[in-house]
């Protein structure tokens, strides 16, 4: 006597097993996998974009900070010895003391002549193209660009502001640079310092 056993569900003889093994993934499963992959790639791309933007911004910040400090230090070194006059020559010292322009002379090589190399110096802002310009006997030279503001404040012996060239004893130098940083817009940095004129 033979018994016809019904194939168990999930066994190799069941129709469902054959259908599932031949088809593989269903359309719904494929859609779910694609959705998960899309979300993962979207997250990775967004993180990479944010990292790249942050790196660009930090690089611009560092570049501006370094540029501002170098430019101000350059001016400070010259302003510090403005008026150097060991032979007591006449008309040595400040020639112009404007908010965005400074001119001064010195006798740096002690020869009694203020027309020698680097002994008549001017610093000024060229607002038309945003550059800091130094002028000496060689003519004008651009020291740094992307300058949005340059300001000189002139102080007397009591650190009070003065417009009298003969009373100037120190100068406050303030320089601002502004530079684009991609999607984060523009980055601006200002460096301000006070320099004592040792020879006035």
C-alpha cells in the first residue's frame, strides 16, 4: 500500500522552492536595496562635500591671516625707524599722515642724505584694485592684494590722537583683507597693532 506524501513546503520538491530559486530577488527587494544604496551614497557625498568646503574655508582663513600679519609686520619694521636722523638733518620724519596713507623719511645709512635706498617710504591703499602699495626710490610696488581697508591712527607722546606731524610718536596700523571662500562667501580678517617710532 503506497502513500502519496505531500511535499513539505520549503523542500526541493515544493513548487514555491523552485519558483524562489529560479527568480532570485523579487522586484520589491531590488528596489529596497537600491534605495538603501542611494541613501548611503547620498550621505557619503554630503559628508565629503562638507569636508571639502570646510577645508577650503580653513585654507582661505589661514592664507588671509598669514598675509595680513606679513604685510603689517613689513610696515611696522619701517615705521619703527621713521625719523632716524643721527646727523640732525632738517625735514626728517613724517611727510604725510593720512588715514589710508603714510609717508616718512630717515637717514638709515648715516650719510646726511634722505634720498638714498629705502630712506623715503610711502605705504598706501589703492582702493581701486584693493592693493597695499609701497613706494620708495624704486617706484611703487604692490605688497599684497585683496585689501579692503587700511587705516593709520597717529598718536602723540600721551597716546592721544594727533594730526600734527611733529607730535607723532607712535602709529596704530590696521589692515583688513577679504577673500572669497567658495560657498561660504567671503572671509575677512583684520590685524591691528601699535608701533612706537624709536627716533621721534
